[in-house]
C-alpha cells in the first residue's frame, strides 16, 4: 500500500506533537458560523453603502439573537491543541517525519511522510516561544487522505518533490523529549534555536 520504500531506520524517535483540532466535530456548527458572519458582514456593508445603521433596522430580539449567535458560534467552533503521535525516522542520508493521522479539517485527515535528505535541509529551527520545530529544505512529500470510512487509499493523494518548503511540528505535547538533542544525536544537522 505505501509507496515509501521499506528501509530499516537507524533510529526512530516516537513522540507526540501538539495538533490543532476543532473543539466540536459537528460540521453544521462551522456552516452556521459562516452563515451568521455573512449576515453580519452584509449588515455592515449595507450600513457603509447607505450610510445608515442597518443593525438598528432589526428588531431588538433579532439584534440580540444575531449578537449571541455570532459570539456563541465563534467560541463554540474554535480549535485547541491535542497530543498526536508521530515519528522521526533517522537513516544514513535522510530523515522521515511520519504521521499516522494528521488532522487538517473536519473533512481532511492525512497519513503523511515528509522525506528530507540531510544535504537538502537548509536548516532545522526550534522556536522557543511557540515551541515549534521547523524543517526548511527540499522534501519528498507523500500524503494519503483518509476515506470517509476511516481507511487509507492504495495510492497517495499527493506525492511530489517540493523545493524550498517547510514542515513543522509543535513540541509542547511532549515536554519530556529533548527534540534538539535527539535530532543532533541521530543526524548530522545542528538545530538553530530562536526566540520566536
């Protein structure tokens, strides 16, 4: 099924990254939020065009309901970070960042392989404030979008070599792992540490 060659890595770092997911998995919440904000934008735009406060043209109960819906749906449909397992597989001449299941939206979750050859990595950087490690360089990216039934397709949804890109992960979900030490010990790459 996987188009990634079966090679035995020299070392596999198994850890957790902080992945952003919606607080509420219900897709109707997102659609309702979008609809309410379209109405709010229409009222604001109409007010600007006609130079009259169109919000006052609504009954007081409609005004209250619109404000409550806009604020309530915005906060109810927010996102938060949850721990998600991933691996960094170290080989002689490259590393692979592997995610079994990465959440992009309510509809899109992917199995991912990010293959970086050490000589094509521009830099690996740890941002100490965001607690984010970013890998800059050329990559072979292979992604499988999960089907609705939770299975992974035979062929990848995306398989390309991309020049000068970035792949990153948030380290806050696994504070016991010293990612900088692990990367530097198992690869020839020195990690740059930045206050950002």
